[in-house]
C-alpha cells in the first residue's frame, strides 16, 4: 500500500455528541501535528520525559515517523527493540548468509487465515476469513478511549481488510459504517452488549481475562464515565465501573461451550475468538477453548494494556507473552489440533520485529492496541485512567480534548504505520529465506539471544533492502 496524506479524502461520521472543531481546536491540532512531525524527523529535541524502558523515546519517535511517512526511518532511530533487557528485547533473528537470502524483489505473502476449522469437526459452519497482514486491532473500549480514536481504528481496519475490537464498552454509532471490520467484544461485565451488535459482527470476542490485570477484571474510573459513556454501558454517569474477573456463569469447558452456543444462536455466521490471560495452565485453557468451539485463541500476556492498568498487576501476575506462546503452541501440536485453530498473541508487542518474533515462537499473528495509540501521538505518560489526563485527546472522554484527534487524520497515520510494518515484516522474512509469514510459525531455530547488555543493537539483514511502499 502507498502512504496516504495526513487528511484522508472522505470524511467519516462525526462521533456522537461531538462538536464542530473550534478555532482553538484547529490551532491546537495544527501545533500538535507539527510537533509530532518535527520530533520524528529530528528537527526538535526529544522531550526528557518521553517513553520508558519498553517504549523508549527512539521507539516512539520511530513509530511517529512510520505513521507519517509509511516508511521505516533511515535516520538511525532504533525502531526494532526497546531497552527493557528482557522479553522480545533479548531476542533476535539468526539471518541467513547473504547468498541464501531472498532478493528484495521476491514476493512475500503476509496473509493468514482466521478460520481454520470446518463443519466436519463439530463446529458450526463459518466463513473463511483471511487478513492480508498478520495483525488486527485489540480491544480498547468506548470510555477508555474516545470515539474518534475508535472510528480512526475502524477506518484503518477497513482499508487493510482486517479487524478491530470494540473492547467491553459497547458499540458507538460511529462504528456502524465499518461493522464488517469490527469485532464485538463480550466481556465479563457485559457492558454495552446488545443482540444487534452481536449480529453486526463477523467475529465475536469472548473476553475472559486481560493480560495486564488478570484476576482483577476491567475497571473504568468515574472521571471517564461521562453521560454518553454511562448510557452506552447501561450505568449512571460519574460512577466507577468494575467488571468481574470471571464470567460467573462459566466454571467449566461445558459452561464455556454454552456461551459459544449462545453467540452462535444470535449470529450463526460469526467466528468466535476467545481472549484469555496467561496463567500457568494457559495451555490447558487454550485446549478447552478449542473444544468449546473457538476459531481464534487470543493470548494476552503481561505488559499489555494502557497506562490505566496497575503496574503491580502488569509486572507480577500474568506470564509474559514470549513464554506463553511456545507453551500453548507445543501443547496444541501435541493434542493434534494446532492446524484447526488460529493463535493470536498480544501484550507488549510493539513493532513488526516483535510480531515476527511472536510468530517464530508459535503464534499465527499478533493483536496490537498500544502501538496504534503511539502512532496517533501517545507519549506513554500513563495518565490514561483520568478523565482529562490525556492531553493528546486519545484516552479521554472529555468533549474538548476529543477534538484533538480527527478520525480521518488518525486513520491515515494507522494506514501508513501498517504500510511500513508490512514492508519491514517482508524485509525480515526475506532475510530468513522465507516466502511467506506462515512459514515462520514455530521456527524457534531462527531465533537467537542478543547480548545481555541493554541497548546492544539488533541485527539487520543489510543485503535485503526494503522495497518502496
């Protein structure tokens, strides 16, 4: 795909309750966008408080650069890894010697199927759905982010023929024009769940747990539960909302199957995705979900979530995704069902390199959410839980601050980001001598550990130059 301009030619529906941008909003957005561009291209200094060890300042600026240009930065910005000293930052690829790499002109397939089941294995008939990039958008609910952000993500998903999840806050009217690319999430609090939105969706996601806060359930603090958010969630304004950790009607695989049957009764053509966190027995959970009727197993590891997730939960409860994926992959192979289910990974996956590493560990693809926020200007300040905490208009429900993000502008940046990520993914695959991303799945032999010193550079196959977008 080619990069698109900062303002897309067609205007999306205006978010419900949104006001026409004021002159102040016009001025603020102009300077915000100019600042993103200037810093991404090195024309301004890096702010001293930008980022953290996982999302380093350079990684944020590189993401802004890709979102603006549709290309990987060539200025030397580190766009592949952070400086956490662990996880994906410790993994690298063992690229082939130069003569064995694929040429830059070689075609590389980045598509994956989402439905690997057929009616013969007991699952109801469902359509064969494939996505051209092994990525779709993770759930960020209405209330946790603004409706403008949700619309921007849906617009980008439509352009890329992929999907984005609603999260557990309901289905704003602004998403309806893009319903063929929107995943309806049914979570433990059942906030905003309606029969019509289940019928809209090509994929229904049953969220049992979230990797950033397993055992805690979701929570939306009162500052963000505005009148419109509360109406969508069937609550009252300015009251904190907490969803329970489990579905209190599910305590066995048989109960799980009843939930799947309920969804399939309402929408027989939908694929079923099951989102779980990564406990010690996540491999058994995955097998149970398959036998309950899931088409997609979504593993959500620690380090995911926005700044609203408690640090103590992110760092101490769930298994890191780079440990959970191979554990589940190997168990599914052992059970003889690996080729019948699609395994998607999330939780701390930031870049095309992280996506490729997750696939090499055994996933089919990845689910991204924070990366999309960073592309639209997130600086990782971790004020997401506050009503007016996000000064960039992303994770806010404040009517004024929401004006800082125009859906068409956000969609254009996400389109460019995924253009750059697809080119980078092909670049990696060529360096490994692979003609398609499906050939990478489970190839742990192509991974190696980087030196332990944080900040040591990742390898790059220089003999396989990136093609022009």
